């Protein structure tokens, strides 16, 4: 497990790791995320092992609405909602397995943009543990574990912001699945 401060060479290493179907920890606008390419079985299997979890439903981050629409179809109401709330902590259910959002965090956006697809963004902790906002907590969480991320992009202490609000939209209705940072 490589731990590096955010700079151009470590960002390039993170992108290279992601493109090789590796798993990294990176900062978002809400907390530290554990992730990798969203449609890689290898990545999903590794994340489940790291988190000690079975559930294969994940939140994703994307670089833009345009990137989201390359992989998922959004209806008229979904487009209207995301235009208002993205970038920001609003996750939209786009399939049986995934909810996606565009974060305000430039590092997370850059990673998704440079990799060319959305990234898994599950909280960087063991299942059942508190959401991590401090790189030292993340490092301690994974340091002596058998299953570890390949790389941790360290940004120090993040602002303690609630996790994203998750919504599911039908043609004319919005259902809140998790109330978070956005009061919808």
C-alpha cells in the first residue's frame, strides 16, 4: 500500500493504478472514498474484500453530467435535478447496482475524467465503521490488514460534511433513499 500526498506525480500514479484495475483511496467533497473503475469485476471483488462486505451496490463519482450520460440514461426529470445539484453531494440511482454523482472536489473529478469513466466511491472504511474524514484514520484502518488498497492519496483532514443524499427518480416522482448533505 503506497501512501502519497496529493501532487502531480502521485495523481499520475493514482490514474495509472486505476487504469490497471487497481483500488485507491481518494478525497471527495464529502469524505475519503475507496474506489476504482466501476465496471471492473476485479475492482469490485477487491473492494468487497477490503471493506469486508457482501453488498455490491455502490455510489459512483463522475467528472461531469456528460460522463454520466455516456454510461447511463437519464430521464427528463433526472436531468433537471442534476443540473440544479451537480456538482455536489446528491447521488442519483442509475441502475440496480449504482447511484452516481458529480462531486465538487477537483481531485475526484480529475481522476474520473482522466480515467475516462465513473469510479466507485464507497467510504474508505471497514463496513460498520465511521465515515473517514482524516487520512490518518484511513491509513490506520487498512495498515495491517490482509486486504489493502493499492494507493492512498492523502489530503489531510477533510471538512466533516454529511455523506451524499441518495435519490431514485421515476418519470414524475423522487424518492429519497438516504438523507445526507442535501435537504431535498
